[in-house]
């Protein structure tokens, strides 16, 4: 079984793959069986100029590194709705596609190159950091928590649904413990939700000589929104009588093939609580915008820009609430277990819950979710 490859290896292999037209990758997948040698050529992506062209080329390049059997397990039908919803916040849970550690180095590098194409540099840093955190938990003797499986970056899985195309429907999913990237391309437009991220520990940690602190931006920006509220506004934003041990709308649709379970949990009408963003000052609204951007801007600007504009427009802010729960005496303190923060717009839904550590005792860690009420899975489930 191969170990996850480094960012340097990813770049080196990506450059090599694009150095000539239709250059065949010389790589042996994880099993080492000659019958699993790649049977397709990696395309030359140097001519790709748009995000869609780059994403399609990177997806084709990844699939080309796979053996016939690997490709059958990774490249699933777009109509396979059950597998498209098979994501979770837990380790040791069945996910669509193939685990990174079961792939050869060239395939791992191509998989990460695909994700780096779809994500922004910030999103790629979160992907790398959350996987590093799982290796860190394993190094501390973590055995997998609630899911019963081992921690570690090698356990994160990737799948490609449908035939990558600049105009057709296809999707890429990448996830494991504390991570679910679900990017759907529908009619030439990329849709990035649902997107789950979590991290333990939430403080900076060092492993293999590198230091990481994924989700620091997401946590700090959301806490900053509530830190800027007056005592009256903070009291109005408090979700009285509600407690949250986790995010409200996590992987509730796991394996169902439908977004209905998630849709049913969004608060509606009088159940939508908090402080309206439109009632806040310009400076306070700017902090809300920054908090939303921490999630949306994890994706390539071709995906993120229109969404961010829609979520943060004056019309959207007239129907967007910020709310929190936890210990009133502590206030919005991310170091206190049970502290919960959210942004609830007409479309955007962002939650961060602070939980007690599972492996790293005596400290909280983050669970987060970003959803689009109208366009999770591009609205095709």
C-alpha cells in the first residue's frame, strides 16, 4: 500500500504529465500487479485556459493513471445518487470511490492535482491540513473514534461521477474523517456544496516537520462576527433553549441518494432565529461577508465568485441571520465545548460547532458545514 505523496511530488508529477501530448504515465498502482498497469494516456493540459477546461483535463488525467479495475471503482455513474451522498464526518465509514492509500503514487498525485484545480490555494491548504491532522491523530495513537476505523491521510477516498465534460453533468468527491468535498458540474457551472470540514486539534500542530492549522480562518472569522456585536445584539442572536453537540445539518442524507433529509432540517419561518445582517452596521456586515468568504473562497474563483456575490447582496442580507448557542456566561468562546455559531441566509448555510477533543483531550475541535439550500449537489438530487 502506497503512502500519500507530498505536495512536491504532486507538482513534479503534474509537470511531467503535461510535458508532452498524450504522454503515458509509467506507474504501478498499489497492488503492484502488472495486470493493473494504466491502460490510457494522460492528456496534455497546457492548452486548457478556462476553469472548466482545466478541471475536465485534470479529471481525465487522473482517470488515465488508473487500471481498468481501479477506474471501474473510481469512475461511477452520475446517476448513482446513493454514492453521491455517501459522505460523513466520521472515520471508518464507507465512502464512494477508492482510498488514496490503495492507489499508486502517480494516481495519488493526479488525484491531488485534480483537487488543486477545483479548489483555490486556501481550499488546497485546508485539504492538506485536515489530512495532516488525521496523520497527527494517528501518531498520537488515535484509533478512529466513533467510526471505528483508523485515522490517517491514506484513508481519504476520491470518486469521479459521470464523464468529465465542459457542458455535461459530472462530479468529483473527495473525503474522509473531517472532510467532504462534493463538487458538481451541471450545465457548465460548478456547485461546491455540501462541504464539510472539521479538524482535531484546532490549534496549530506539527507533523513530519511541517506546521498546520486548518480551519483557523473559518473559526476566527465566524467568531469575529459575534465578537463585534453589542451586548444587546449578542443577546438577540442567542438561540435560547437550544443546545448543539454537533452541526445541525451534517451528513443526514448519507447514502440515501436524496437531499430531502437535509432540506427538511433547515429552519423555516418563525423558526429562523438570530439577528438580521441587514440590521448591522457596515463594518459588522463586512465581517459577515468575510466569514462567508472563508468557506466559499476555498473554491476556484470560477465557482466561488458568483456564489459569494449572491450570498452577500443587500437582498440576501435582508434575509440572513447570524445566531449562536452555548454557555451564556462564557459567550461565544471557541475554547468552550458546546459553543455553536451559524449564518442562515436565503441560500447560504454555514455552521461551526465546538466539540470536546476525542484524541487531544482538554481542548475543543471544530466541526463545520457549508451548504446551499437551493443548490446542494447542483440541485440534481
